[in-house]
């Protein structure tokens, strides 16, 4: 069952919910006309279905292989990457001045969803490269930009993000890698682990962005600097030159994303160049991390879509059980109410997540081009929600995909199991869900007294009267808004951080399902006006919103109670009481 990009829903979300028309009026985005965007989506869909999807399963089975410091990607990956470069896909969201195509993040997001749905392992290489480009664009010196940016945007050189060390995972204050000044550069020494595409055979050079400490740097996060460490040190003419002493010691054997090499990197007096100023590395890295966090959130949407499509195809084919009304006849399992419930959970949450992610992408475009603080504040509030909620839900949806397949889901043959295994990393890397939730509660709500969250809730309240014709959706959304509002008050008022953080993940989930409900309600209202244009699609959108309200949004009040009352239970046991031996 090959991947089919959900172009109809993507176009609907891009135009009706995320407002492409307004985005295209922003300076520099004049090329994002409906025709151009349509053509890009069609081409990306073809590339995803015809090039990336066919090598997804083989990538999982074969995996990337390490030998003597080199990594060989699975069959077909090199050729596919070549096509990716030739298609100019990596250049999509970057300014024309630096060799990009100057298209909005909104459009690039839809393309990214397709690439990730069809082959998540492959998509990680562009994902990290794009994060590295952003950091260099904003913080790198002109000399670094001149040498590296064009090649990375074109895709002939790829980028990595080297943060994690054995003793420094969520807590980057513990980073130990050293950077000693040496003439016009630094000598970088240390070990990094879990580096995605830290070594591979897809591109002619790899540009590592590495967090390290200079000799006099203060302890903690205030003493971290960012360095660019190329695999091959560029010659004066820009071609890859001498091999740098940054080597891949091994790659990990892991639960999923087998084709994506996860490298242990060893730096031994490697030549590195300072990016920006000393000791400001973490704030630069946050530039990469915010872009990457959004993209990982989108992985949740992408894997959900793929898992849903496969489950739907299976449910239409698999004959089992009798029709509840007509009796004797054996029917495809899609006729059974419980299978339909699972498929609707998959479909409705995928659509809600897609809508939220694309709306946030459009807000990123507004924030980038207008420097409007309100847009940026909304983006900052929503990044941990997109990352945390979409990935946690992505795992649930992929797991439902296995369930729809029954036993065939648990064996590897159908591919359903791969989606669940691949999805499992998304709640861990780029900051675990726990870390996202603490960011949301601490930095994005408590620190500013809940101002952005309340401004956002005021937008949601404006929908209430418009939903009069849909009383169930209206009530579920109103209850959701009230639940978030009460939690915001609680978080802002809480004196003890343990109480604030004990309910952080349930609060993140609440924010996600309410934000998703907001978008689905907007979708239903937009669909209502267009039913005559495409009855099947728009009626389905309204019915899917109703399902989402009854099965997902309805959880909001219970989550509110967990956030407000749950801390007592979380903190009650002493560490010895956890296991009564
Ligand atoms: C396949 C893969 C690819 C990766 N790619 C990259 C990459 O390209 N570059 C890179 O630098 N890193 C990468 N990573 C590393 C990844 O970002 C880390 O694994 C992640 O940040 C979590 O760190 P940790 O594994 O050390 O877990 P820990 O930090 O040890 O966390 C363990 C548990 O404790 C919780 N926890 C930790 N601290 C707190 C706290 N203060 N409050 C509440 N809970 C807490 C966490 O939520 C988690 O549940 C990758 C990892 C994997 C597995």
C-alpha cells in the first residue's frame, strides 16, 4: 500500500485555516501564488510516493551500517538523496539571497510532512541540515556563511547538531567537550553520542555544529559556546579539503529509524570555528532546537497520517466477522463500529494536529517577516505543544494502526509495526515530553503570568457563538477553554515548582487537544460554507470534528482535574515506597 499525500486536506488547511493568501502578501513571499504552491505540492507528493516511500521498508530492514569509521546508508538512499538535491527541495524555505527559493514556512511544512510520512529515517538528514542552516544564517560570521551556507542550502553538504554527551542529555549544563583557541580556529576535543546523521555517505561533506567549552568558560549553561566542525576542511576554492579529526566511532542499534545513522562522534583536536560569540552557544543552539522541535512535532503528524492510511487500506480488505445488521454475510472489518472508532481516532487527531502545525508555521512566517511580538509569543507558546502533543499522539495513532491490523500488525510484514517503532523516538529527542512540558509551564506560562495563553484563549472564545449550529462541538470547546483557563490560573498562582511541574505533561496534553479542537472547530465552520463544492470532503470534515469533540476534546475537564489536584499523588511516596519488596 503506497503512500498517497493527503493533498486535499493539506490544501484545505493551507488555504482556509493557515491563510496562505495573507502569508503570500508578506515581503519576499510573492512567489507563493496558489498555482505555484499547488505545483510544489504535486511534485513533492510524487517524490514522496515514488522515490522515498519505496525505500522506507528496505531502509528499516537493512539499516545503516558502520565499518571502520564510515557509514553506508541502505540501498536506494544515496540515489534518493541525489534526487532530493537535484529537485531543490532543501532550498525551499530559505531566502533567495542565500540561494534559497524564498517560500513560506507554511508551504515548506506541507512538503516536509510528505517527506517524513513516506520515509522518516530519510527526512532526518534534511531536518538537521535545515536547523544548522538557520543557526548559521542568524549567528555565523560572514566568512562562515560564505563558505558553508550555499552548499548546505543546496544539499551537497549536510548538517548535524552535536549536543548530547554520555553525562549530558536533557541537562546541557553538563557538557564537557573542550575548545581551545589555536590561531584562527579552535581545537575541539571530546565525545558526543546519539548524533543523527553524524556520519553517512549521502553528501560530499558534513558540517557539525558542536557545543563545547573554552578553557576559561564559566560553569553551567553560561559557559557553552557553539562551534562549526567540518568533516572535510574546505579548501580556499570551497571544495572539501583535508579530513578533519572528527570521526564516527560507532552507530547505535535501536528500536526504530534504522536507516538513520545515530553516531558516536569523537573529536580529537578537531579544527573548529566559533559561531557567534563565546559563551552564547546555548542561545544559538535554541535557534536550531526551536526549528527542530517544530519539525519533530510534525513527525508526529506525518507518522500518524502514514499509519492511518495503511490501517484504512487493511480495514477495507480484511474480511472478518458478520455485519451487525445484515447478519450472515462476512464483512470487511471497516464495517465494525469498534474498527471505525479506531480509524476515526486516527483520522480526526491527525487532521487536528496537521491544522495546528500548519497554523503555527504560518505564524512563524508572520513573526519572521513582520517581527511582530504577538506572533512570536504565539509561536513560542505553541512550539512545546506541537512537539509534545503531536509526538505523544503520533505514538498512540501508530499503536492504533497496529491494533486495526490485529496480529498482522505485530508482525513486520505489513509495515504497521515499523511506524510504531519509528514513532517511539519522537517523544525523546529534541527534548523529551517532560522537558517540553516544563518549558511550556515554566517559561511560556508562569514566567509571563499567563499573558500569551490568555490572549490565545480569547481568540478561541470568539468561536463560541459561531458554533451555535453545532451544540456538541460548541460545548466541548467551551469546556476545553474553561479547563485551560483554570489551569493557567493555577500554574501562575502555584508557589511550589514541584506542584507546577507535577501536572506539566497532563497540561501539555490538555493544551494540545484544545488547540486541536480550536482548529477542528474552525475547519467545520469553513467546511460548512463549502459543502456544495465537494460534498464528500466537507461533510466528512464536519463529521470528523464532531467525532473529535465527543472522543478527544471531551477529555479536557478530566485533564484539568489532574493538573489542579494531581500533585499530591505524584509527590506522596518516599523513594523507598515505590516498590514494596
Ligand atoms: C535516535 C536518537 C537520535 C538523537 N539525535 C540527536 C542529535 O542529532 N543530536 C544530539 O545532540 N542529541 C541527539 N539525541 C539525544 C537526545 O536528544 C537525548 O536522548 C534526549 O535529549 C534525552 O536525553 P537523555 O537520553 O540523556 O535522557 P535523560 O536526560 O537522562 O532523561 C531520562 C528521563 O528523565 C527525564 N528528565 C531528565 N531531566 C529532567 C528534569 N529536569 N525534569 C523532569 N524530568 C527530567 C526525561 O524526561 C526522561 O524521561 C538523539 C537520541 C536518540 C535516541
